[in-house]
C-alpha cells in the first residue's frame, strides 16, 4: 500500500499493560503521521476513553483523517475496561467511516487467554454490524511478544567501569 499524505494519520491506542503491537511499525509507510495515545497505569478506563475522544475531536477539527487505527488491548476483561474499550473503538470507527479503505485493528499479545480472545472477536463483530455504509475494515490480530523491550540495563560494574574510564 502506498503512503497517503493528504492529512491521513494513524492512531495507536495503548491500554495500560498492553505490549507494543509489532505491526504498528508498518504504519509509517501508509500515512504521514502516527499518533500514540497511551494509558498510564493509574488512569481509569473512562478517563482514558474521554482523553481519546478529545484527541479524535481535535484531529477532526484540524481536518486530519484517521485512516489507520490500532487498539492495543490489555488482558483485562472486567466490565469497566470492556465498556471503555467498546466506547473508544466505536468513536474511532465513526471518525474513520468517511475514509475509504480505512482499517481498525484490535490487537493483543498472542499469549492471552481465551476470554480475552473471545471479547476481542465479539467487539470486532459488533463493530462490523454497525458498519452499514462504510468500507472500514475491522480486524483482530494477535502479535508475538517482543523478545526484548528495547531498553538495555547495564550491570552496575560495567556502568561504573565506563564512567571511571571516560572521566
């Protein structure tokens, strides 16, 4: 797929505890900007949903078009989390509905249990039922866990040695 630079943006929504989706790195070849909205561990699900709604409204006010969205989900299937997840998934889907060939991906780590998988497929099904006049694709994807975080912790002896030698 070619790069769409006409105000197209990708939105990556990261729930607290969700791993970075490996396929999110592909977005830079498809849109001009990728924006990330990440939930810190202490933020309540409804507060996170409100923050996502505000971000989507700001993007729409600026004329940006969300053509790609990834919702990286946590393993939490509590009622409050699934309701918030459903709320912002619908909000993003509505914002994307005017864009031909837009895509919304619900993603989780491949090691999640069956309850999480079932909840994501049920949400995807519900979202698809609401797409009566839109061409937005809704997908569910389970990504392998990253082999490492990208952060490297040096042992204190190595760090101290480096500081002593460089100083």
